[in-house]
């Protein structure tokens, strides 16, 4: 046993210090990024904010809307082959060629590490090779089996952009990149419906995890996603300031029409993908050797996701003007964090 005495930080522990700016308006900033990925050699140009591969968030309908905003969606991994192929076929018959191309450019297929998942993704790609991104998603990215699986996936699909996680430390971030992963998902326990820290005692404060893992990934020419913990647009700005290449959102995008959840008395259910609810829905119940590491909540029904997208992007643009960052790439270089004991005045409540 050992203790690390260094202070590790979450989004709530810091604010960003404003800086002198030559920008006159939020309209003057560019929220897109351009990347070339280390292992696949594929290129990306878009707004690097992602919908998480969660029920009620990572849906095909969400991907269609977000792609029109040049934003990304990782599809929930429980879609079957026919559902995805039927949806894309319908999209091709009803949408413009540009819209269909955007869908492919900003949508990732998701999978676990089972043989069934492997065969499903292979079947989709055999029938439709236009998909460019594959997200290999597990709760614990520290097993040797997972790292070996990512290596085999790179060999199987050499030209696809591989996203994989989740991890929170530089060593395994580097290991995944060296084994073929292009973008590593960073975050264990920060999500609004994740109870891993409570149930297992394992985790890492999200801001520090982003800072440390981004440094490791960028040293190898890799990229990271800050996955979880954002409670509002300000936390998205902080994640980019800490060095994240992409920011993944779950709770902020839950409760919308595009998520497909059932609306009951103005509320929509939202739950973690390691929760009992998810296990019952997708796996026929909770296995006796494990426990729930997620919870179920109800969130207000928010209507169409476009209004939320405008709010998130508006906050990002405003944050960039406060620190004089004309492009999203400049945000990390122009961010100075200050530690705080309190960042919000909640005299009128959290909302």
C-alpha cells in the first residue's frame, strides 16, 4: 500500500482565470478542431464534442442531429446489425448526400470485447464500409485482455479510427495507443449516473486525469476523450483547457426527443450502463458475481436537442472569448486554472 500526496483536482475545484483578449465577439471564435490520428492515419475536422454511448443519448437519431452541427456521437453498443443498416438505408433515401456523409464522419459504432460484439461490428462493416470509427467500450480498461483485444482490432480493421477506454492514468493511456488505439477515453467514476467510486472505491479526479493522460497521449501523437463529469458548458471549457481533444457528454444530452426515452409526467429516465436497469434491459438481469455500478434517475424532458447544443456551444464560445482563444486549439495554451473553495453562488438553488 502507498499513498500519493499530490492534490488531484475535479472540475469543481477550479475556475479559469480570464486574460486580455483581442476578440470582439463570440462570433469571432472557431470551435472546430482538425486531427490526423496516429494509428489509422484518418483525418477529422469538426466540433469535438461527443454524445456518450448510453441508452437515451447515443442513439441513431441523436447522431443525425449532432452530425448536422458537426458534433460526434458514439452509438450505444446494443443496436443490432439490422437496426443500424436499416436506419442508414432510410437516411440515404431521405437526406442529402452531404448529410449522409456527415453522419458517417461523426458517428462511431460501439462494441464490447465479446465474440458476439466482434462479429456484429464485422458484419456491419462488411455490409457498409463507410463507417470510420469504432468505439471499444468497457468499464475497466486495465486488463491485459482488453489491451490485447484492442491490438487485434487494429490488425482486423487497420484503416478504422479506434476509440477505447476507460482509463485514468498515463501508463495505460500510452499502452493503449501503442497497441493501436487512436483516441483513449478518460474517466472512471465521474459520470452523473455512475456509482463506481462508491461501489468499488476506485477512481481518479477527472480534471487531473485529463491533464495527466493528455500529456501522455500527445507525447505519442495520440488523442484523448474527457468522458464524464461535465455538469454544464463551463466544465466542457475546463476539459478542453486541461488538454482534452474531445469531450464526451451523457447527462447533459439526456432527456431529449432524439434520445427516444419514454416521457412520464414531464420526466425521462436516465441510467448508467453498468446499472441494474441496463443489466435487466440488455443482459437479462444482474449476474450473481457482480453488483450495480450505476444508478437510475429521472431528468426533465428537454424537447429537441438543438436548444441544448446551442447552449453548450454558446458557453464554449463565451469561455474562449474570456481567455482570448480564437481557436479551440488555443484554449489549452491560454488556460490558467485557479483552485477555489467555491465556484457558484447557490443562494437560489442548484438550478
